């Protein structure tokens, strides 16, 4: 008897449908699993056999052949266990043969007791099932809430195989999992951290606001204790709220990586990733035999914070250059290519020298001049060019630390200005073919079209270009930052004050690398 059951797999963050075909012959005993399975799929044979018996169903004494179609695509992981057992039971008649399983997509790993265990990438597979016209999606109970976030498809939470078989036979029907709209509609706007907590550093706060409004990368330089890490951790609190499309894309990545927090079906806040400087290039950009997303992808639509930037190996920091430009990472292996999105804001923090007190007004620097230069030069020129904003944080006096800052603003107030600036920019870019969400993503044509300067602004930028020895990329970065400053001011054109402030935010080019 031939039986067909539908399941799904994933590659990168994209799901794809899989047809589980099962055929049984009564003349011999055996169990063959074909269709380009990896080792984890091949091991499903013993899990399926034992789970079937422990669920109270006899395992067919016959020659069983299971094919995972399409046969030319690699099948990885344990997500097909439940579908394989359903195909076997449907072929044997345990699941009634007169019942059609068309329109139903079944995923889940089986334990030896017959319980369905959660799997990675459930959101990707459910989204793919919806796109391919499936009406029902059966997922392990611990993943069902995540799958239901897709919407537009009926999701059932399955505890064990007996529960699934009884539902398919129409004996004890499962209750559909409702979409948890509150997981996204009720936003976590009240963060534990707030910009109000940061004392002093008004210029750095202004730089962070500009960076958030335009999606710009920013480098913070200053001695220890000046608030570099505090500012970086508070950057997500002033970014605009995630859109639903961004939330789905970001949740897909964390679902595939297995880093989605428990009881969270859909990420509603922008991610903040702060890896240690001992990380490898693969853990940063992604990779492995079965490619997995790295830190740059886990920070997608959020912030990637690299503290002590010169301590990162040069091979690691240079690996960031291509993702920063393309906003995606393509990992090529012998069996195919996988692309992960990585549209993130990069925040780097560093000391001015190894001891951290070069230029400090009261602490003595113990580094020699050549050691200072060697420490700074650990960051390559091309990498520095990609930091739109470079700001130096001075050490704080006792009065600045102890006295309340009457000018301090809460993150909510800053976020309103940032959101308004992005809306101002988005309205200007309406009708443009490419999807540009902030000024940092403007290409050469976009800069030419939208970064219009008056005569004074053009003359000022020309002088700065010649005196600071900027590269063409540095020129473009100043224009993008100036465009963001103009958006915050509600100005259609870029004026001289906007260029002047943008140049001031890159003055470290001249100070350290000239």
C-alpha cells in the first residue's frame, strides 16, 4: 500500500516542502529510508520503530520503503520523524486509508516514548507550508506557539503520536492553536536600560541619536569608565519599533539557530548582540558543515556591539566588511549555498591606547608613542571607512557624575525624534524601486538623488575632503550622515551646519590616522 504524507525542511532561513512516500510489501521484513537523508534522518528508523511500539501501535511486519522527495535535495535533522511514522501507519491502515492527508504538513522529532520534541526552524517551515497552499500544520507542542505567529494557516499543537493519530482518525480532535497577536502588538517599550541613566556625554548622546535615525555604524573611543558600553546597550531603546515583516525575518534566524527565548513566539524588540573578542570568523559571519547563522545574522534588524574592537583578530574584523556593504552573508559549500540576511547597526568601542589613558587629563598614559600607534592601527583603514560616525568620549568630572543632569532625556523621547526622522526620510524615498529603509542604505544613485547640498555646504565638504584625505567611501559616509542630520531638523536640503556636524563626527580620521 502506498501512502503520501507532507512535511517540510529548511535551508538557511527558507523552508521547503518534503513529500514522505511510504510503500509496504508483505513478503519480506525490512526498513529502507532513501531520498538523500543525512545521518540524523537515517537514524530516524530506530526512533520511529520504538516510538510506534511505545505509543501502543504495532509496527508493520513487512518490507517498508520510505522516500523523501525531492530526492535530489539534502534532508537534514530530525524534523521528518513524525511524518515518516504517519506515512507508515497510514500505509498499514492504523491511520484510516480512506482519510486524505493532503493539505496537512507534519513536522517534529520523536522520542522513544512517542512524544514529539521541539525542533529548530519551525517558523521557517510553517511559513513555507502556508506559501505552498497547506491548510493545516502539525507541530510539537513546545513549538506550536511559534508556528502560529505566521497566521493564515491552522496550527495544531501535538504532544505525542497517539494524540496525532487519534486526531487524524477523527476520534479525538485537537484544538487549533490561536495566533498570539499580543506577542507582537504589545511592544516592550519599557526597557530596563534607559538613556536617562547616562550622565553627561551630551555629544555622544547626540551621535547615538543620529546613528539611530539613519541606521549608521558608530565607533566610540574613550578611556575606561566614560560610558561607552552604557551607550551601546541603550541604542536599541531609541530605535524605531520592529515592523511585522522585520519581526518575522529576525525570528526565523533565531529559530534556525535555536536561540529563540522560551515562551517567545515572535521577537518584538530589536536584537542586541555583544560577542566576546575571542570569537572566530565563522562564529561571526556563520558557517559550518551544515551552515548556521553567525552573530551578524543574529543581530539582523538590531545592533551588533563589538567592545574592545582592537582586541578582535584582524581576520574577524575584516570579515565584517562584506556583510556591512551587502547586508547579507552567502555561505557556499559543496552541497549548495545558503544566504542569511544581516542588516544590522555596528557599534564599536575601544580605548585610545592599550592602557586606556592616552590623552587623559589626570591619569598618566604608560604607553610609548609607537605602542599607541600600533594599537590604533589594529583597525584597518577600510574597516574605519565603514564606521559612519566616530566619536571621542571625554572622561567625566566629579560634578558631571554626581549632579543630576537636567538636560538628560529618556529613551522614549529620543525614540520619537528618531522615528519621525525615519518617516521623513521614507516619505522622500517613496516610489523608488529598491527597498531602502534608512539613509545608511543609500547607494550611489540614492546619494546623488537625495543628498542635495547648497553652495556653502558643498564648499565646506570640498575643503574637508582635501584636508582630511578622505576616501570616496568616506565622502559618501559624510553625505549620508549629513542627510540624516537634515532629516532630524526637517530640512529637505543639506545645509552647511549639517555638513559641519557630520564632519565633526568623523574628526578622528584626522586625529589618529592622518
